[in-house]
DNA sequence: TCCGAGATTCACT
DNA sequence: GTGAATCTCGGAG
């Protein structure tokens, strides 16, 4: 079942936790890709390490000020893209960074996008930039609405329940490093309906 | 297996 | 001009 706008009617921190175990689906021209989200990070407007800290609105973080359910893609380190899901209510520039997924469908497409030749899937999608490459996400995806009627990319709930959600400090940032706003899960149960 | 350096484009100051 | 929510690869252990 598809995730609706009500899902985002919550705090950014809660949404970060709730996103663990949800499915992100992308209907590309090559075929459908599905993956379980197993790692996220929360970024709020009051967070020094967020692009939207202090409510400062720029061309780059514009999308973070939009309604919940939009995709915020930014470019970093000269080579990589990272994808966030905007969660803030109106005029709250908050988002959740997708750090890692577990592929469950379209592995061939992912491998092709990643130019992957190894037999094992280990290390295929365990990082925000790897996730973007896997799905073929680039800056053209910035500002897409996941809640559209017929989106190319959207969220689903396929009843994957994380056995345990861990939390820890965030990665790759230079400010507010003490905040434990990174959430991840190692194992999932599939709930039968 | 683990660690450290290099890569390289964009937006803001 | 500078620094960034990172990844990959090479070399050492």
C-alpha cells in the first residue's frame, strides 16, 4: 500500500524512524526498482548541520521549504548526489536523508547503474550517494513530489517490520555531531496479512 | 580487512 | 575562492 500524506503528519524525528522498513519504488524507463529503506538521518531547521539551518532560504535548499513529500536532491563533494524526503510542515524546512536501502526488486538495473561486476550485493547501496547512483537519481529529481497521483518515484508500505531500530550520531558532517539523529536497522520481519 | 588520500562540481560568500 | 550530509581505490598489516 502506498504511503499517503498523513504519514508525514508527524515530527521529523518520528518520520525518520517510521521510514525504516518502508519501500522506496522507482519506475524507471528500464524497469521497476524497489528497496527497503534501512538507514535514515533527520535534519531540522534548528539543526546546525542542516542546509536549512536558521530558516535561511537559498536557491539550493528551496525544496526543503516546500510541503512534506517532496524529494530534495543535492550535489556534494563534486561527484555525488544525495536524496532527502522533505518532512517539514508548511514553512518548516526539514527533511530526512536516505542513507541506505536493501534492494528487493530490479537488482539488475541497480547493478547496471552502479557498473557493478561483483557477485555479492555487499556494499551495493549502503550509502546516500550509492543509493542515488543505484536508482539513477540526479539533480533532475530535485523537487519531485512522491505523493503525486502517478509519480515515477514513491514510497510504499509492504509490511517489512524492523526487528530493532538503532540510533547513533550522524555521519560525514562537521557540526552538531552530538545529535543521535541517525536511525538504522539490520534485520527485518515480513508481516503476513 | 582496515585506513588514508584524492576526486571534482556547484552554490554561496 | 572555498568547502561540502561521500565514495573508491591503493597500499599496508
